[in-house]
C-alpha cells in the first residue's frame, strides 16, 4: 500500500484528534482493520491534496473541493478506485456531521450514476 505509517501518524497530528476519534468510531462499528486502513489511506491522500490546493483541513471540505478532487481522480484512476475514495470521504463526513464536527456534510449531494458502460457505479455531484 502506498500509505506509510509515518504518513498516517502525520495525518492524525494534523487534524487535532478528529481522525483519531473517527478511527475509534470505526473500531466501535467493528469495521475491519483492512477497511479502516483503506479509509485512512483515502483520507490521507485527500487531506494532503486539500492542504496543497487550499491550505484547508478535512473539516473545512466543501462540495467544490470534492468535485475537483473527484475529477482529478477520474483522470488518473478507474471508476472503482474513484468510488472507493469517495465512499471513504462520504463515511468520514457523515460521521463528522453526526458528531457536530462539521455543520453540513459536503458529500450530501453526492449521487450515484448507475448508467456507466462498464457496469461500475460512478458517483457524481449535482
């Protein structure tokens, strides 16, 4: 996996315990260690991109950021990989809203397009 332990630790430090609380939530939900690592990896890549692009933290994400990130991923990855990343972001932001870490969920308008030619579900913002 491309994500290193050091990258994960840096991400935890950069989000003021929000990500640590999220990982605790995933453990309480009995999410497998593999899935939690994948979520953390996706969140880490998005967080790094968000910092580089806008000097923003995960809890500052906007729907515009997500649309732009989705397009970046779609240019470089297959639909299944893009959808996996967006699903991780949806789960994180849903939890962040439920726990009052954010007021509105920027992934709330993320919709699935089931019309793709290869049969893979593609996620779009409308």
